[in-house]
């Protein structure tokens, strides 16, 4: 009986050990996911800062990589620039090695030592400032897109009015019987109407895209 109790206790203890090990493994995977997400956000932020012009670009003769931490990227910026974080200042920077006759190209020779580095130093800002910059950039972009969208409609209707006016003009100035006048008018203005036929569905597609863009 005593042996059975001990056997049961040992089984329970083994289950606890197994469950703890599984928990540790889950926690490690959880930490990996958090790290991947943090890196993704860092890369996204860095690319946005370049897009918004929040950077300083310099050519350096030497770079101390011992003070830098490489941030994993699915694809290098412009296929050439790798993202790094300065471990002392937490500054983010893109670095492209400059190699003689290669100029940092994708097929650069790995056996040649870089004669310098093209470095893009990103402006440092806290999350609140960064979100304000993103919002301002989006508002500017939306204003530009809105202006272009409205301008495309103005141009479309202007073109349609000109086409109709040209059609009526040719209908009036042509001489002969009605069938001849009508055929001649359509023949002269055919290219204008073809333009309308092509542009109309494109404008409808543009309207759909614009509505989706505004909802974002």
C-alpha cells in the first residue's frame, strides 16, 4: 500500500516537472515572438523615418561594429543597407559598406575590404513624437491624394464636355444627307469617344481605391 502511495506521488511529481518544462518552452517561444514583433516595429519605424526625411546621411571611413546591434530585416533597404542599433545611445542607423568598383551593389565582392561606409543616421524621437510625425505625414499625403483625386474628375468632365462640343460642332458644320453627316461626325470624333470609354472604368476603379484609402 505504501509502495503504491509512493508510486502515485512520483507520477504526480513527474507530471509537475513535465508541465513546468512545457511552460518554460512556451515562455521561450513567447519571448521569441515578442522579440520578432519588436524587431518588425523597429524596422517599420526606421523605414518610415527615412520616408519622412527624418535622417542625416554621411560617408564614414570607419564604423565600430562592436557598439552596434544588427536588427534582422526580411529585405535590406534598397537591397544594400542593413539596419543597426547603437547599444550605447540606442540610435538607429542604416549602413552600406562601400567597396571599390562595387559601390555597395548586391553582387559586391566579399573578398574586398570596404574603403568606407555610407551611413544613414535616423533622428531619435520617443514614441509620442514619432506618432505625431506619422499622423502629420499621413494628413499631408491624404491632402495630396485628395487633390489629385478631385483633379482627375475635373479633367475627366472637362474632356467629356470638349468631346461632346466637338461632336455637336461637326454635326452642325457637315453637309449632305443625315446619314452621311452622322457617319462623318462619328468618324471624326471616334478617337475622343474611345478615350472616354477607356478612362471611364479606370476612373470608377480609382474611386473604389480612394474610398478604401480614406477608410484606412
